[in-house]
């Protein structure tokens, strides 16, 4: 067994109705004025106003920032940082999916040290602690509330940049399953598959270790057993609880083990064509899992058992059965079968291949991957 280490430097609180415990965390953070980062969609469904009521009723001041795009940009971070510094707030609340959390982390970094996001792209380039962040996920998908990364799009090049540093891990994560129980089915499906892929890629990563394996396996168990039920009925509270915990544990796993080709290749799909991150991941998944089968050391069979909803493998198992199971999962959840169905065109392939190869996740993939392999996989997924 190779050497490894892990750190979980935060408090994670889970519970139905735990959104109401937000004032406790603000008090722990010694905060008097909070800066709330969210998005217009959550404002429309009332979750931003619910947060504001909890904050103001407890006697805290607040400032809202909602000017975000689904794939947040360098400009979004710049504006968020400017507004945070002008507000006089001491703590940032990130309410939402990966977008608000990524912007909150990046703004907390720039407010502390200046510059632009581009200055910190890469691994551990953040010089020290950033502005405290309290993360409140409203999807069971990104795991961003426990990860050390922020993904921001450069609008000039369509490149999705990643800043990775343990200083970016939020101080607190507040997990309330009630916040995901009104999601549209399509978002629940895309985010749920994204969470499963986080766990699966961490489980197969070259950086995996016994700790990340344990987190990833439990995440796959919880998500695999509940994703279909949750997408079918988002008001199923037990399924919502399991999906939220599964997504969180998947985030813990990939924060340390990182990911693989699926995420490396999905970022350019989102960057160039605006495809939702979870949808891009899900469509790419079967082709890349098939490609990686050559490196399988027995883990495909375990993944198959987690995702087939009670149907167990036997000695006749072969990797192609997992590929078929993942294709069926996508079909069951209403996710398109190919990239062309979501508007991806062949003319951007050279740029997409180049951007995918810049991702550190390519190096963590279980099978060594060249640019020709990436092009072949994109063409197969088209």
C-alpha cells in the first residue's frame, strides 16, 4: 500500500430542517454582516428569501449577490469580489449548486489576496486562509461544499480553469435535504449522475487510497440505491437524504483522489457549448468507462453492483455489463445518449481536445490517455 494522508478541516452538519441552524454557524464565525452568494433561479423559487429571513430574524446584516451564470465566469468573480469588499461583510454564504460555491470560494480568495482568478489557477497556489465560507448546497450533485477547488470559465477562450487549494474548502457545510426536494426532475437527474461519477472516478483514480475508497464506496451505495427513486419523486424525503449524503461523501472522496477523463473531457463541452456540467459528464460516461476497462482490476464489478439497484453480478461478469448498466441509467433518467443531441458539433473538436489535455484529471485516469484517445472518445460520444 502506498503512503497517503487526508485532512477534513471543516464542520459538516446534516439534518432535515437544518437550514434553520444557519445563525449558529454565523455566530461561530463571529460574523455580524454576511454576504450571500446565490443565483436568480434560487431567488425565483424563494430559497434566497428564506435564507434572508433566517439571517435577518437572527439579527445579522446581509448583502445579496445573485449576478451569476450557470458556468460562472472570471467577470462574475470580479463583480462578486468588488461587491463583497464594498459591503463590509466578514463571511460569505454560498447558497446553491457548484456555481455559487465556486464563485464564493474564488471571491473569498481574491478579497484576501487580490489579483485575478487566473493568477491562482493550478494546485496549491493560494498563499493562505481566505474569507470564511459557509456552503449550503441546493442540489445533490457537485459536492463543492467539501471540495478544495473552484472552477471558473474564461469567457475569452471558453476554457474552464480550476483553482485547487485546501484553503478553499468552506469552513462549514450545512446539508438540509429539504432544499433539494423541489428540484425539477431533469436537474435532479443530471446532478445525481454527476455525484455518482465523482465517486466512481475517485474510486478508479490513480490517487485513490483506503480513505477515499471508503468514502467513494459508501457514496456509490447511497446514490445507486436512491437516484431513480429521487428523480421519480423529489418529495421522497428518505431518497433525498441519501442522495444529499451520497453527494457529500463523493465530494470528500474526490477532494483527495481527484477525478479522471470524464471530468477532463466534460469541461470543454460545457465551456464551448454551454451544456450543463452533469449532462456532459453523463453523456461521456459510457464511452470513457468502456475505454478504461482495459485497466480494470476488479472494481468495475463492485461499481456495477452499486448502480444496478439490487441486481448483483456473478462470476460471469464482464466490464461491458457495467457500460450497459450506465447507458440504461442515463436512459432511465431521461439523459440524452449522445453529445450531438445537446448541440455539440465536430468543428470544435481540436480546441476541446487541447483543453481536455490541459486538465490534471487526465493524469489521474486509470488508463493512460493521449490526445488521439481523447479525440476518439469525443467522436464516439458525438
